[in-house]
C-alpha cells in the first residue's frame, strides 16, 4: 500500500460532523479508517450540505430512515486520494475524485443491480443515510468502483456539486424532457437551480421557476436570463399560481419539475400542466399527501417520482467539463471543517440567503 505522508502527518485527526437522536450537531474526532484491497482513502476536500443533512439534524428522520445513534452527515463530496488499497490499479495518490455515495450490492442475483437499476438495490449502502456514516469528515474510505476521476478543468467544489447535478440529470432523463418543451420548475433551491441549468442545456423553452425567496429567483435569473421567475407566498392558492405560471410561459407546461415536495407545490404543478403532460416530483416531503385527483385524471397528467439516480456521474462530468453547465455560482457560503456548526446554521437559516453551503478542508 502506498501512503501520502504529508497530509496525514499535517492533519492526523479525522474530524467529522455528526448529529444524533437528540438533534445535537457536533464536531467530533473519529477513528482513522484504513482502506481495504479495493478501496482508497480520500481526504475529503469539499462537501455540500444537502437538505437531507439538515432534515436528519432537525427532525431525525426522512421516511423510514431514522437517526437512532450518532451519525456522520454528508454525501456531496469530492477529494484527493491519499492512500490506495493493495489491489487498486485505477487510481494513484494525488488523483482528484468525486464520490458516488450510493454503493449497491452488485450481485448477479439482485434484479435491480442485474438490470441496471441499482438505485433500487435493497441492499444498497448510501453514505449519510442512517445507520451508515456519511462523508462530512476529513478522511473517508471509498470503493474504487464508485470514485470518479475529475479532469483538470473541474474544481473540487464543482466535483462536490456533481452529486446534486446527478439528481437533476436523472430527473431530466426520466421525465422525458425534450427540446423546446415548455417547462416550469417549482422551487429555486439547490436542486431547482441545478435542474434549471440542466434543462437550459437540454434546450427546454420557455422556462419558468417559482420560489418564496426573491433572492433565489434573482440568482436563477442571473444564471439564465431568458428565465421567467415567479415569486410566490405560503398563502397563495395553487390554482392562482398555476394560472400565473401559464401566463408567464404563454401556454401550459409540458413538464413540471417539482423540487420541493410540499403539497401545495405539487397541486400548483398539476394546475400548470397541460393535458397529457407530466408532473415529475424530485422533492422529498411528508409521508402522506393529498392531490387534486380528478384534476389530474381528467387531463391525463402523469405523476412520476424519483429515487436518487444511476449512471449520471460520467455525463455530469462531461457537461461541466465541456462548459455546458456552470456550477460555480451555486456555492454562496464556504466554511472550514471545524466550523461545521456554523455551516449548518447558514444552510438552515433563510436569512443567510444561501444557495449551496460547502464545507472545505485544504
């Protein structure tokens, strides 16, 4: 096994950011992991704080995933290889990589893995999904099959953003978005804005986006000037917002990408979508929600959902490397690893006006 002594000597402590069942947020010193034969030890240099990380901290659960013990958060990560396992041939020390954090069983007896839908693998390990520790730590051991080499023109910050971009690319592909489709995106948070960048690259037209925060809408408009931003409030009636979307687009949407998971937003998406169109729900929300059932039924609106992603990282890297999608403006707040608590406060406080908060470790 090769080793990179410089960084390991300079920073010997494996600092991590954890939450627990009591909703505490702690910066802790964990054990130094050792890579197995087909693994690499990665110094995690950039990690984005996902909405799911905040949700696990604040509420202790997402669906059936429950925080019952201390768990390290984070799964939007990129870093540098500092040690390689004995059988590793694909990577060498110093390689810059993005981490695919969903590790399926890959067994031939697993139908999901065998048929290429490994995001549905019942034995998948997803870092930061309880009880599996995440990547918001200085050092993390990762299987080589799920490391993605970064070209020289992609920064580590952008490498960490390949994970939310993967979510959006999976949505663009599975929703069936086509050239020239009128589109509305509901929610201008990180996933909504990344979906906007991907939809613009796919040449959806026209495009509208909704949000409660005028700052986020302004950021979205600055990124895609042809965008139609629509400011909404929590008290708005979904039918009225649906009509406003139709007016902004000049027609009903062929596709609505719902990136929030809030019931009223799903309703709005249905009212804004044309006969035979699709409401595609990327957002995660409450376990049980109501929909305007007959409204969707009478207009043959397809309602579809998404669970993570598959086979997206290579495509995401190509799109960023070729300049078709610019992720750099999304990172609005940066904190050091030891400032983990401050990073999470910024990510969860609307007054901070954050789009994407990243935790960096040089």
